[in-house]
C-alpha cells in the first residue's frame, strides 16, 4: 500500500470515528454488494441446516461453521495460535470489531456476551443470536443479575463463553481497564471451569478495522465489507488459569488483562498507547497530555 493510499485510509477512518458516513467508490460498492450476497448465500445454506439439527435434537455445528465462513467473507484469514479449551471455559478477550465475534466463534465454537449494539447490527446481530449470544444493555443496571443468571445457565450446560471485559471496541494499539460485572458468575467459580485469556491481533490493519469513536455499526459494516483484499487475524489462545487461584472478579480481571497486555505488546513490538477516544457509556475519558 502506497503512502497516498495509507493517508487516504487513515483520513477515512478518522472521519468515520467522528460519526461521518463513509462515501464508497463504485469499486467499493461492488465489493460490498458481492460480500453481502455471499453472506446471504451462507445464511441460506447454513441456517436451515442448523434448524434441522435442532429439530433432530442433535448438537449443531452450523453456527460455528457459519461464523467461520462469514469471517472469511468479511476478509479475515483467521490463524489460531495456541490451543483453545473446548468446554467449561470462560474466555476473556480484547475487542476491536464485530468481526471478533465471527472469528472467535468460528475458531472455538464459543457463545458470547456482547454489547446490545451488536444485537441490532444488520444480519450480524441475528446470526450471533443463533450462537447463543447474551446481549448486555449498558444502561440497564438492574438487568445485570438476570444476565449473570443467563451466564450461569450457560456454564451449567458446559458451554464455552467469551466476554470482552473492556466493555467497548478499541484500535488494536490500546487496552482499556477491564470491567468486572460479568465476572460475578465466577464468584465462586463453577466446578471445573477455567479462564482462558485470548488476544486478537489484526496486525497492520488493526486501526483501520477498529470500530471506534462515534462511528455507527452500519457504517463500520459497510466500510469493512467494502474494503479491498483480505487480512490476517491471529487469535492467540493464551495459557488458561484456574479462577480459584485468583479469588474474586477483580483479581480474575487483573490477571486476564496482564496476560493479554503482555501478548499484545509482544505482537506490536512496542508499548501500548492510551486510547484516544472518550467512551461515555463505560465512563472512559482519555487522559490529557501534560
């Protein structure tokens, strides 16, 4: 990618972060239409089979297969690094994009806890729902107990579950403080359940991919599905640990974050930088430089 192309990409991403709608070229509109058509084809080929498996009361692999296919259609070439635990596991991951859900779900078969905005995203929200996603409404403080109960039910069924403790998406160069409400399900931890931190590495395209600032979910989806080419997404499944060894949700969150931060710094090859965008919904404000 030439310097002019890089500058254009950065300018468009900055405009999107300010909430401006990205204007697509004719070629980008064609790529968007092609990818949407492929996603619809994947829906028509995978979803009926999922319901057939459910009708026959068989464990359905179709949501996982669909999410992996959708990630590839969106341009992600997912590479698994490390070994994911398959059951009785609580994944904690950094978070950049709705593509995270497609890639992680396809790579591990996990269910998710995700912000409610994902649930309203075109196509992605409905399909993530097929994969047992629990949606969290940030403003619904009274609903946390019900969401915790849903997680407990999921863990009782031996599912793998993923949460994004930052509470929002970032740019792949930063790591926000980890929020702990959804980790209450591990106080005390269910028998046999382990925590496995996950680090998502989008490499050089991380900042372009990141859904940040005031960008709407629809604009981000358009922008991502219209982009040229593919990109590597390395999903690092880090060493799991027993939550009982780090009693309390704050200690579990701190240990998860420590491991993810170390892996992210190693992947970037330089220290993390402060996240530059305010996130009112989670109470995050960037520190002013002296």
